[in-house]
C-alpha cells in the first residue's frame, strides 16, 4: 500500500513538473521534453509526446504532428538527375512544295514506307541539369542519347549510301530493322510543384546523328543469314525537335516532334518529293 501511494504522488508531481518544464524552456527545439523522478528502487519517467517543428530561428517553437525541418533553398540552384525513356518511334510523310516543274525526276524509292508501329521503338537516356530560378520555375538542359528502331510493313531494303527505300520481292526477310542514333541537348522551360513531386517541361531539343544501321535476317534453302549494315542512309546530321515532358514522383511521359526532316535529301516517290518528319512518344522512369 505504501508503494502505491508513493507511485501515485510521483505521477502527480511529475505531471506538474512536465507542465512547468514545457513552458519554461521555449528554446529547446531539438528533442521531446522528458522528466525523470527517482524514488529509491522506483524510477518514474514522464514523457512529453508533443513534437515540435524545428525552424532556423531556434527561439520559435510550434507544435506539429511530426518532426520537420524547414530549409529554405537559395536560388538559383542547380541539380542533376538521370532518367530513362522507352516508347514508340515513327515518322510522317510530307510532300515537298519544292517539286521541280521543268524536270521530271526519276523515282528513287518504290516502297510505301508504312511502319509497323507495334515493333517500332524509341529509347532515351537523359542526364538532366535543372537550373531552378524559383521554387516553381526553372530551366532544363543536359545531355542524352536517343535510339530509334523502325520496322516496315512492306518487305523492302534501304540502301546504305543513298537511303532509297526499294521493294524487295526476291528476299523474304524474317527481320528488318532500320536504326538511327543521336546525341541530344535539350533546352526546356521547367515548371514544378513546391514539393517537386510534379514536374513539367516544354521546349526544344538539338540532336546530332552519331550512326545508322540496318539489322536484317532472312533464310533460304541452304542457310540462315544475319547481317548488320552500317551507312549514312540519307539521314540528316542535325535534327531539331519540339517536345514536352511531364513526370510525377519519378514516372512520366514524353513526346517529341521533329521541326527538321529526318532525311538529308528528298525521297522521290511516284507521288513526288517526300520528306520524313520524325516523332517519338513514351514513358520515363527516374524523372523528366
């Protein structure tokens, strides 16, 4: 009975000490305030479960549900992140308005150029530098790589030197992939939420062609043949495109459309001079 009375008095005294302690120590903002009372073999610890919001001004203390730390960034600030993209690659065919009226040009491409979009792929590796002018507005730039794979519906060949698309009725290709590779530099206006979970960027991308090739496979009566043929394929060395990127918590979408032609010289078809305008769209992992 004596221990029960002693413990009850200790709890009442501890509650009074805890209230007094929480009001007389306004500058202690780094830990919860506890009171310990020792009665011989009995030790009573009264914990203050309130948590305090820590600010740069250590003389101010406000009660919050969780520990927090407000660190105001200085602007402009620079950050770096990597992201990976996978999607579909394609192009639109546009007739040139510069067709010659006096000279009839020979047809150089006899295939339709229609793509099998279910097999066409676009891959991107982005190294993004973000320059934030404010908490919500910034600039996105950096360096990245773009890899495109085009698969055609028609059985055709692409000539390595001139990039002519020629229908092939003699060789039945089991696989024919036309690939273009670029190194690219984006320059985009970036908008983001205050907590940086939501990000949006729109602007242009400068791309430089670093190689093109065809990977093909076919079979005949005697053997199975696989080959990789590298060449220029009439691909323009410079590509300018307009694009947009959007991301939420590291997962996003992207879309790019070429402002310049994919081909370096006109592709002459029965319908006239044709230009190929590339585009790509897909998802990103890791950010913009």
